[in-house]
C-alpha cells in the first residue's frame, strides 16, 4: 500500500466527494418536492393529473438512472434542450427520486385509517384542520423508514454520474487507476469516501427510526 | 417536425443489435437472480437463528454490501481483485459475481423480514399441536412467508435488471454500449441519432421491467 | 312538551344498490336517551354515521335544531360541533397525549382560550377518573381508559347530542363497566344521547326509548320496560332470545351424581 499516494490524492477525492454530496442533496430536495406534489395528487385523486403522475411514476421506477441520464444529457440537446452536466445530474436524480418519494409519502398517507379522519371530522374540524393536525403528523412518522431508505438509495445512485462526465468519486477513482495503475490505493480511497458520506446518513436514519418506533404510535 | 433521429433505428440491423445488447443485460441479471434467491433464502433463515456469531457475521456481510453503491462493488471486483489475485476476470463474470453478492444480501434481508413478521404464537401453536420443528416450518411458517416473499422477490428481479445498466462502465458490451456504437457510426448521416436511440433504450428497459413490476403488484394485492 | 332536538324524516341510505336504511323516521327530544339495538348488519351504525354526515344520504332529511344536516352543507363543521361521536375503536389520535387529544378540537375548531380549555379538560378527565393520565399517550392506556378519554374528548366540545357507536364492543369484559358507568352518569345529567349497543341490561337501565332496527327499518320503538317485557313483534322476540341461555345440564344427571 502506497501511503504517500493516498495522502497526496486525498484533496482530489475531497473535491469529488463535495460534488457528489452537492448534487446528491439537491437531487434529494427536488425529489422530496416532486414526491409531495405527486403523493398529494394521488391521495386526493385529482382527475387527469392523477393519470399523468401515474405514468410518470411507472416510467421513472422502471428504468435505470443511467439510461435516464444518457437520455437527458445526450438525447435532449438534439431537440434543443441543452443543460450542463451538473444540472443534468440533479434533474436525473430528481426524476428518479420523485417517484420513490411519492410512493413513500402516499403509502404513509394511506396507512392512516379512515376512521381517524372521521373522528376528527366528527369533532367539527374542517378538511384542512383534519389533515394538518391529525392525518399528516401520523403519515409523516409512518413514512420515515421508507423516506430514509430512499435518501440512501439516491445518494448511492449518484455513483453513475461519471458517465455524463461529472468528476465525482467514481470518475476520480477510474481516472487514477488509468493514470497510475495504483488500483488498490484508488479503490481504498473510493470506499472510504463513500463510507464517509453514507455511514452518517445511515446511522442517523437508524436512530431516528428507533426513536419513532419507541414512540410506537400503535393505537 | 424536428429531426428526432428515429430513422436510425430502422436502418439495417440496428434494432436487432439493440435487442441483442438488452439480452446480454437480461442474461446477466437473470443468472444473478437464480443464484441470489436460494442463497438469500438460506442466509435469511440463518439470520433468524439464535447463534450470535453466525448472526453477527451475516449482519456484517449484509451491511457492507448494502451501504456501498453497486458501482463501487463492481469496481472493487473488476479492477481490485484482478490486481490483487492476478486472475483475469471478464466483465461479464465480474458483473454476475457482484450482482449475486448484492442480490443475496437483499434477498436474505427480505427473507429475514418475512420470517420475523410471523407472530411467535404461530410457532407456539404449531408446537402445541405436537408438530416437530421441521413440520412447523413446512406446514405453518413457510406457506405464510411465501406469499409475502414472492412479490418482493419479483421486485428484486426488476431492480437487478435496472442495475445491469451499470456494466457499461466496466466495458461489457450491452444495450447502452451498442447504442453508443450505433450513434457513433451514424454521426454523419443522422446527427440527431442520440435522441432517438437513447429514447429507444429507455423504452426497452421500461418494456423489460414494467410488466414484471405490474405482476408483482398484482400478486401483492391478490394475496394480501 | 320539551322541544325536539333531532328530527329524521324518510331517511334512505344505499350503498350502490343495497338498501341499508329504508324510510327511517325519528324524533329525539332534548334530554332523551335513545338506545338502538338490533342484529348485526341491521344498519344501526350506519344510522349514527348518517346523523353525523359521515355518510351521504340518498333520500329524506335529517335536521338538528331545525337546521338540515347534509354532507354538502357549508355549515357542516358547525353542526358537527354540536354532535359528539364516540367510536367503537376509540380513535384517539396516537401522536398526541391524552390532554392534547381532548384539547385539540376546542382550541382549533372553537378557538377557545387555552387556559380555560385545559381547566375544563382536566375537570372532565378527573370526573372519569383519568386526571393523572393527562400526560400519557394513548398506547399507554387500557382499552377502557382509551374509551373514557374518547368520551371526554367529545364532551369537551359541549355537544348538544352525543352518539355512541358500540363503544364497549372492543373492550375486555372487566372494562365494559367503567365505560358504561360514565355513560350512565351522563344520562343522569340529562344529556341527549343516541346509543348503539349490545349490552341489554345497560340498555334497559339507561334508555328512555328503545329502537329495534332490523333489515334497515325501525321495527319497534318503545320504552324499555315495555320492549323487554312484552316485545310486540316476532323478530324482536327472536332477537331477545339470542341473549338468554338455557341450562343444558339438568341437576340430577351430572356425572358425579350418577357415580354416587
């Protein structure tokens, strides 16, 4: 193991990790927004829009991110939609993540029993109050495990970004392997940096889940 | 109507070549599924055993595999082990190896989840009837877990198929690589081929995965 | 003559083509306690849900204090404030403490002052013997305790009419009593209530009038003494018979005695 090589190249990986985190987080934020809108449309059975979001969710869940990115990055410019790679990465991640988040939120909403809603209504609450004070707080806590799984899933999916020439962790590792044949060192750095990004998220997620389970809303 | 580069698909053997590329991706994922499911069932069942050492070792395997992006695992096996052990691993073999390791981990977690979701009373009432342990599993536990597990394992197949798109990155010639070749070869004749061809690849993956997802959803609804 | 609080005329309720309630007519006076009994599936619960506009109705009218209740009415939530409902499955809000469960609607719907509501909530909880549970969460309570909280939650809105939908059906036998005692106390205070129950002795004790529902229609409507002692219809007789058991062992023929 060439320690000098490792130390020397830490800054390079740092920069790449920062790119991964930045795109990953922005992608997650937009996924949440798309997911909330789609889940609301599905839950309230908004006509027409419900069909459209249904088609979007199926398309997004049944195709790989890599292909989605290729289409956005190489295909769309041909019909005049030009984006820079970073924007494209965020858009791709949001396109993929939106449907996963939508499913997480929707199943949370649907898990709150209809009688809970009725009992709020029978106390004289209007629809908005019923949603705000009774349904949403419960739905949110039910969605948490799926939500955390999605965040980790999306952060992991960022590993394909090198395919659209974003200089992320994978790109850096592949580059170094090609340049110096320091395969082991490059891979060790790759693994360590991914762990630095993913482990904290995973640990926080587990803690949050455990806390919620302890709160155990089971009637 | 702008040029969408769709005509390239109809030229010569292009569509057939894309389908052949897809077949390679499907073959790899199906091979990995065939290995993962029995291995995952075995490991999942072992995870519910009381032996702490076995459980800790399996848990470690599961967590390591699941926290790493599959892409990183591919790199480790394809670049890392060839260097460390000096063997010559083809891209296809490396992918099957990685996807099987990953699929086994995922499957074992599904199996464990299904097994522990069966209330203790079910085991106890089986034993109270005088059934032996094997019989309790055979007649009571397995039939109940089976229904939960089948839709989830079918979903694992679609996840596997989607993940095989990554093997492009370690140089296996599959559908995306073929697409790149077609676009490259037709750069002069149809400069907009990238739109049409990548759209076709997108839809091909969708056509491969969507019916499987729908089937899983149908089973889940029917068996609930 | 006391005034009418709730008036139901020619009520019809269908699920698709299934007729659930068929031409129901009912007048409930202020302070009256009505107990609705009947075989399962006869439409008892549906009747309560229609009164609270949780189910849309297909015909007839329901009015409270002369004001019509229907699910499209704009003043629906004002009407619902006047009707308290307690469900079989308690339906406490699992993410809120007992006190917050009781205070939520008075604060958010009636916009009352927090101190005042809190004081009333605690007084009411004390009356049902649960003051010390105010800070607990629903999951920490027994079924009987949960149901008493649910009753307090409804009371705290100062409803003019209380609906009880088989509130003891999900409870263990030893907890039934504590809940029924609370309802008996409310009856003694002169509250107007409509109660759906399978507890016949309780029905006899609490009711001013018994409604016997079968097949979606009111078959009998009579004071409890009359209904339980001299039911007029065969259907009612048959129904009441299902609650009595006859001894199957004649005293002289038990095994032990034969051996002696």
